[in-house]
């Protein structure tokens, strides 16, 4: 296969190939390379970001669902060929690659699965100290937003419970082929030193999701399904709407609910 062979972007996979070398290099440089020896790139396409990762003192692995892209990568990156996994990131058991070793995640993520990528990262947070990626701009902003913002929501709270989130830079549609209809945004997530929750994790996820499903209502109304005691509902926190609560406040709220009805 010749080096100048071009992979065709496939709409059903949400592919928009990054064509700008300087943007690729900037994304690669967002990784600190601290606390891990492996990095997994999701959806490398024709390797425009991959080649900059391969220049770094770290072992690069790539996971790609598109057969045509896999063939291109194996033909053009011979030193990577045995670390190209033709798999669906969302369904694949990553411990088959990394066992229990830590690894970072990076990628120009397909918009249609980007939030699911974040949720899988949260599930595997014990192994993922760092995460860097390109999203649709508004999704990147939502993940990084703080309480009080209109876009602050489930994704913001759940991500920031475990990671410090930073919006790094905006990328225009013109540097992609084909160009998407919206701007993109690059963010970095660095796992917190203490990323264990001071409350029941499943309950925390449930509280956050239930609260934001009716984000215009006060918590007293949106959390009715939790059968809270009148005593607890009198607490001032229940007069607030979900977007007014910081991540720490949501953790405190979960602890209050956990301890409700406990004699």
C-alpha cells in the first residue's frame, strides 16, 4: 500500500480526519507523561496525531474500528503494527492490553461516542491518570464547566468528582476533512490525588443523574423518588437547583441522603 493512499472518512463512524500538523502536535503535547508508561489513542484514522505520540518516550497503542484505517496504519507505521487493535473501544476489555498497568487516553474522538468514551474512562479511572482529547466544543466546555453555568450538568459533575478538567484550546472546522459543522475543543483531565468518593458511588451517580433530569426544579422536588425524611428535606440544600451545587456539594448531598433514616 502506497504512503499517499488516503482513507475515506466514513459518516456512520463520525470520522473527521484532522489535517493540521500543528494542531496534532499541540494535542500530543498536552500529555504530561507522568505516572504511566503507555498511552492509548482512540480512533487514530491515518495517524496524524499518532506520529507525534510515537516521538515521545512512551509506548503508544491505538484502537480503531475502521478496517481501512487499520490497514493504512499497519502499512505506514511499521513500528506500531503489533499495537494496532481493530476493536470497538467501548466494548473492548482494555485489561487484555494493559493488564493492571496505568495508561493515558488521547484522541480526536468521534462526536457520536465522545461522552460514552468519558463514561468508560470514569469506570476505569484507577488505571487512567490522564486523559486528553478533542470533542465537539460545547461538549468539551460542558465537561469543564463549573456550577452556576447553563451547560453545567451530569457530565461535568461526574467527571470532576474524579478528575481536574481543563479546557485547553478551540479548533476550527477548517482543519478537518471533511469539516464538521461546529468548532471543536481540546480538554485535559488529570486524575485527582484522592479520587475515592466519601460516599456510596452508585448512590452519588444516581443522585446527580436524577437531579439534572429535572434541572429547573429544586432538589426537594427532583429527588422525591428517594423517599427522604421531612427532617432532611428541611435542609437548606434542598431549596437549591442542581446547577447551583458544586461537585463537593453533590458529595455532601449524597452523604446526607445516605445517612437519612439511619437511627
